[in-house]
C-alpha cells in the first residue's frame, strides 16, 4: 500500500458526509419556509427577527452616516477686521443679541450622541462682503468639518447694512469737573493720559465726533494728599455736546483699545483772607481835608496752597498803595497783591482801591460867651443871672478856621412866652457859619419873665 492511499480514502469519505449534510440543511430550510407560508404568525416573527438583526448590524457599523437636528446653535461673527481692512464695516450691532439658528447636520454613527453646535462652529463671515450698501444678504457657514457636514441652516442667512469704515485721530480728551466738595478745595488743571485718542467706526458716526469727554467727580478728590490719580470713562460728544453712544465706535490710543483714561490732578485746601486796608493808602490829603474811608474791590480773596502755608496767613497786603497827597476829592487806583510764593491759587491778583476824601471837621472851644434872651414880649422883661459860658463848635475845617468868639452867640428863645418861670434850652448861632454842631457848657437854664413896670 502506498503512503497516500489512506488519506485519499478519508477525503472521499468526508465529501460524502458533506453532501449528505448539505442535502439535509436544504431540506430543513425548505421545510421551514413551507411552514412559514402555512402559518402567518411565523411570518411576523421572521420580520421582527430581520429588523432586529438589521439594527444590530447598523449599531455595529460606526461609519454609517446619520442626520441630526441641533436647535439654538449660537453663530459666531468673524471677519470684521478683514472687512475693515477693505475700508468697510457693518453698521448693525451684531454683538447685542446672540445670533441663533437651527442646524440639520449629517454625522457618523459613532459621533451622533456627542456632537454639538460647537462641533461645526457655525459662523457669519463678514470678510465675504465686498461693497457698501443696505440690506445685503449674508449666508451662514460652518468652520469645522471634522465631525460631519451641515446640510441646512434655518434661517439660512441674515440681512446686514454695510458702510464705509473711517478713522479720525488726535481727538482731544477734555476733563470736565462735576459735583461739589464738602470742604473748600482747589485743584490744578486736570491732565488726561492719554490726552488724545483715535476713533474708528462707520463714517456717519465718526464724522459726528468732536471731542472725547471724561468727568472728574470733585467729591472723590482727597485734600489729605496733594496728588490724586483716578480712572474716568470716556464719553464721545458731538459739537453741541450731545453724547454719541454706539458699540460700533472703537476708541484707541497707539492701537490699544480704550474705554477709560487716567486723570492726574493736584489738590489743595482753600482759605478766605481779607485784604488789609491799613497800608493801602499813603500821603496826606490837602489842608483841611481828610480820608473819609478806604474801600477795596474785592475786599477778600480765596487762596489755595499747602496746609502749613494757609495756617500762618491771616491777611493779604497790597503791593503798591495809592497816593492821596494834597487830594481834595476821591482817589482811585489799582495795586497787585503780596502773595506767598507757596500759594498755588488766588481768586484775584490785583485789587481796586478807592480812597474817599472829604473836608475835615475842625473843633474849637470858645470861652466866656454871654447868654442872650431873644424874642421877649415888649410887655415882659427877663429876670435871670447874667450867664456866660463856654461852647465847643465843630464844622468844616476851612470855615471854622475863620470863626472868632465875636461870631458866636448863645441864647434862649422866649418868643411867645408869658410871665412866669420856665427852663429853656441853650441855643447857638454863628455869623457866616452853617452846617456846624455845638456843645454848650449848660444845655438848659432857668428863665423868669415878669411884666415890665412902666417908667415914671
């Protein structure tokens, strides 16, 4: 026997067994199929089994593509800088309210549960705009395709308005104080850093900007320290002072975005000081005249400076007194003020001085002036001691110089009086003298009137 003969026999035997098994399986399958045709319930079971087997097959294949709907997907706005580089910009505030869309996407089976709107990065690309104009349609797009494809956006686009993009530099920053302080204070001119800004945005808005204003709240300043530094928000205004508020405007300084500036200011306490009048006038008026009063405008000044300096100052003096030498009428002039060099502020640097000149009053006392009785009725006669007394007269200087004792008369007026005893006031007259006052030695005297006895 050859070595290969047993193996050949075994192979033939295997083939006969295989034919028998195949024939048996075919017979059984035919038998099952005939049974299903006879029994409808078996048909339903077979259908369910097919669906189950198909679902298992689908679940097991991760590369099968499926559709998914994502609601309220937030759209990012990109390409603004590229659009501005073209000299254009959008006049709609696309950042005020988030833009949301519904997305229908196709993704692989394995990513179905995990993908979100961020997986596709929906966006509105402004760089696709090529010209200015109103109501331009701009479609939404996806930025990422790693996880699948966006089949549809709902809505598919948005309408935008496009205008020329403009830029203006060297817009001055003005610092405007506001409010009041509980204690008097003075502050130097506030300095804004930066002092100028650049404004960029839609041309229609940029052309309206006249200045940038920041408010300095005075109530926040602290006099306990000289140097104050604070941050203040920038407000753009037009030429009429009306605020221009728009998120489309960009404020920059040396390409850095600015919303506020730093304001530096020096603060000092204040004090009111009177101006001393004692040395505001020099010289003597003409003979017979005197200075009535000295007036100044202003009469006091507000000064500011270090606390140590203010504490030692009580008054302010003039630099140059006015000269009233030989003056017979009012003299007016101006003079600077002597201010301590440490002072930072004075509400006035000079003063107007007015010296009112009047004729001087001269006072003279006259001795042994006899007392007269005037106006006695012809039928009566006075009975009284012969009085003589001193009297002091005051009047215009030049006139009083010419008055002598003979010009002065003291008297009591008995006009219209009847006989009897009474007390009468002492009166005075002076020849060629008016506008004077007098002080007699006795202001009242006793006078007796009696009937006159006929002669013979």
